C-alpha cells in the first residue's frame, strides 16, 4: 500500500485537517475556561476545596497520567510506522495505544466507584461538582477517542487507512492527553 503524501507546508492543511484543529482549539478553550472558573471558585472557600482535593487519590491520578502519556507515545509511533509503510507494526502500536486508554478508563471507573461509595458525588460540594463534570467530560472524550482509534485499527487491517485519517485520529487522542495534563495537576495537586 502506498502512503499518501500531504503538503505539510500549507497552513490550511495541518495534520488531520483544519476543521479538526478548530475543534481541538475549542475543546482546549472550553476546558481551560472551566479550570479558570474552578480556581476562581476555590478562592471563595479555600478550605473546602483543599479538604475535598485531599479526598482524591493522587496515586490513581498519577498512574492514569502515565497510562495516557504512554498511550500518546504509542500513538506517535503508530503514525511513524504507518509513514514507514510498516502496517503490521502500526497496527500493533495502535493496539497498545488503545490498551492505555482502556487502562485509564478502568482505573478512572474504580476511582469513581470509590468516590460514590464515600459520598463524594456530583453536587455534594462545589469541588466535587467541578471534579465530576470535568473528569466526566474528559472520560467521554477518551471513549470517543477509543471509538475513533477502533475505526483506524479496522482501516489498518483492511489496508484502507490514509495518512490524513490516522493523523486526525492521533491529533484527537493527543488532545485527550493534553486535557488530562491540564486536569490532573489542578484537581489532584494544586487546590
């Protein structure tokens, strides 16, 4: 299978296409604004926010950070292998990428279970309202990302994937990583 060449010097055709990058920019702005509102609200009752943050498991958050960053690295290798026309290796690395996302979701689900069991639910206080909304919205992005990667994997197996589609998948997946890199320190470490 011949790898399609894209003119990367043209700003109107970044990897994944301009519309995807507009979407990614809007998503990052949305999460950024929500985090700013969280920090501003934390100034109204710093004790509540600090005590609530202490109820989070920073080890779980750190492990999930490792899962997503490792997954993102595997995604970058997937694209590289595809460009080298190593479809079997690209497929293998894409599976590792997806495994990282699944491990993230499993650990996050366990963390959610523990939060619910301890009574830290949506609406229990301002901090946990932000926690559930921000992490829940991120989980939705990871789920959507995994569905996108599943389609990419299917395309690789059938040798019907083009570079632009794989790069679009990678860009979305890396956005999920970046969002988590914004959420983790603010929610788990700073407040």
